[in-house]
């Protein structure tokens, strides 16, 4: 099977469109990251200004200690929230790249399969064994690739579940610490 110039041009055009699509998704991810950082920085600056004003109006050491305790308790929750947003941005962008990669791989496998079938049809007499070995190798490679894709998906799902569990645990610990601090 030989490729015609139109087929080559069409494939190149599709590759360029995919490249620009992925570049656009990458920039969207960067935009979200910048927006997250600007929002977090603005909030931190406001909180520092408010805390500084509160420290300047403290009357005694006990009030200062209570004020400091109230500052650090929500910090872990905010850090966990920031990490979660960061993770969401990264995983969303990564998912777009994975989806594009999967689509390209599926198309490539389909085209390669068609090439193997066409080659098998046009193979000279007596080469049936070689054609069968070639088809078997292609099938094994496709199966191995699918297994790797499934393993990567499972690992990603496990990592996300672990991240969620850690975030929830940290958030619960902060809430418990805040509740205990209020009881004092």
C-alpha cells in the first residue's frame, strides 16, 4: 500500500490541527494556573493586612496568642484547597493530552492494521506463515499497548483517590483542631 500525496497531506493537516489543539489546551491550563496563583496571592495579601491590623490592636499577650492560633488553624485548609485546585488544573490538562494521544494512537493502529491487511492480500504465494507471524505480532503489540493504557488509567485513578483521601484527612484534622481550640 502506497500513500498518495493527498493522503500524506491530509495526515499532516490532521497532525497540525492536533498540535494546535494541544497547544491551546496547554495555554488554557497555564491561564488557569496563573488565575489560581493571582487569586491565592490576593487573598493572602488581604489576610496578612487584616492580621497585621489585628496584631496592632492587641491589648495583651493572651489576646495575641489567641490571634496567632486563629491565624494558623485555617492555613492547612487553605493549603489543601490550593493543592486541590492545582491538582484539578493539572489533571484536566493531562486528561486532554491523554485523550488526544489515545485518539492519535487509535488512528495509527487502524491505519497500520489496514496496511498489514493490504500487504497480506498482496503477499506472494507461500508467504502465509510470514503474514500470520506479522499479524500475530501486531495483535500482540496492540494488546500490550492496551494493557499499558489500562495500567496507567488505574494508577491515575489510584493517585487521585489517594490525593482526595489525604486532602479530606487534612481538612478533617484542621476542623477538629479548630473545634478543640474553640473549646479552650
